[in-house]
C-alpha cells in the first residue's frame, strides 16, 4: 500500500502540459473539407515553456486529408497548464496528441476516432495486450529520469512496469528551449504491452 500512495503523490507533482480548454471545436472544421465530406486526423507535438505558453508545434503524421496547418495554428494560440517536475516546479513540456476531424454519419467513419501510435512497445510473456499513459521527466540530454502514470491513468501496476522499462531503454534527441539551449522537460507518452507469440 505505501508504494501505491507514493506513486499517487508523485503523480500530483510530475505532470505533462495539458490544454486548459478545448482549442478546436466543430466550428473550426474547414468549410471546404466539410462540403466534400472529408475526414482526417493529425498527430502533433506541441512544445510549451515553463509558463505553459506554446513555443513550437510540429505535425508528426496526417491520416487522409491535411488538417495539419489548422491544428498547429489553433494549438499555438491555446493556453496550457504548464508541465511540472517531481518537485512541482514548472518546466518545459511536450504535449503529444491526435486531433480527429470526422463526420459520424458518413460512410467510412468507422475508422475514426483515430488514435496515436505508442511511443514504445514492451513485449510481455503470458500477458495481455494493453496501453498505459505516462508523464516522463527528461534531463537536458533527453535521458528519462522520472516517470509516473499520466493524469487519469488507472493501471498503476502496469504503469510501474512501463516506467521501469522506459527508464532503462529510451533514448531521444534533446529538447531545445527558447534560447536554443537543451532543457529538462516533461512529456506525455503512451506505452503498449504486446504479448509474446508462442513459437509454432
């Protein structure tokens, strides 16, 4: 029980940036795309400063129609709760998400909502498939140094396994801050559990 309480306490302090409110609504659906009954999905990354102010938005991938410019334009104008480190101090952050544009009454809409692919996959023996969402603190070299379940994640035991794996295995490029210097940051990540296939 004490371990669960410690994880819950840490999760209250180590957080990835989160939008304060929805920054894209149905009214933002591009008129041309709407008239053509076009669907689309955009996976994007938004870098925020320690105040939660958006600094840079990049489109990671687009499914079908190109709504990327709209998503980044709206995200750059949005307000975010800042990322915080394990001590609760605000730091730079990376918000990774997917924005879906779809018309539920149209044919083909069963492919939506589209979800972002996991950042990392963990092969498990004798387990079941699943995913967990984490908030991960990286140092200036982009080495993970702390990890907790992301806000709302209920699979605490699986999150601990995913964190242990990520802290040992992850490597990535440093994040540049406002003065083009590498900075510590927190980002939200998705880890998938993939059951190991039995040999035939």
